[in-house]
């Protein structure tokens, strides 16, 4: 009888002990959100602004390339090829630099919006979905972030200014650029 009473007392203690913390929120699991940065860049107003900026930069670079080609007429075929390749390298470097700067500006604006959302919703962490192996779809905040970015304007800076210098034919007595004379 003592053994049955002891077992009953132990079972009752475990049952009440197990129920004691049931109404408390689990504070060890942080609240997190997941965002699809690729989708944000593709579908948000910021992504569209970046695309438009890139088109404007591309137009400037194409115009500069067309202007440079006009100057090739006085050059030999070999000189034309060398000048064209050199110009293409310069323009491609400029294109990559402009794209990188625009993407950095876009990401800075997106990160600012994501951080404001995280603070407002009292989330401990928001991560890019590319780093998620498995997760609950309820954690995805991508649509909320895209909505928040609707009225955000990003300043990408001025469009590049390209100055085309006339090419110099090999053997020409007149240099394409003159150096300032010292007095």
C-alpha cells in the first residue's frame, strides 16, 4: 500500500510539475523572419528603379561607343581594331562599376526597410531565404517588405560623363591631346 501511495504521489507531482509551465511563452526560441532578396530586387519599386537607372547608364555608354567609332575612320584597320578593343574595355569597366554602385544603393535601401520592419515587429532576426534549409512558410516576410518599398526612392547618383578623345593615327605629327605648355 505504501508503494502504491508513493507511486501515486510521484505521478501526481510529475503531472502538476509538467503543467506548471504550460501557460508561459517559450522565450528561448527567437522570433525570426525570412525574406527572398532576389524577389524583392525583382518585384519591388527599388528593383524597378535600379533597372531604369541601368538603362540610362547603358544609353550613355552606347552613345559614347558610337561617338568613338566615328573617330576610327582615319585609322588603319589594325589601329581601328586596337582602338575599338581599348574603348570596349574602358566602357565595360565603367558599366560594371555603375551596376555595382546601383546594386549597393538598392541593397542599402532594402536593408534599411528590412531593419525597420524587424524592429517594428520585434523580430530578433531576418535572414535571406537562400540560407534556409527548412522553415515554416509563415516566417516569410517578403511580401511585407515589397509593400513597404513601394514609395521608397533611391538616389543612384549622376549618370556617368564620358568624354571621347579623337584617336591618333600612328605616324601622325599632330597628337590627339596636347599637353599644357609650361611658361
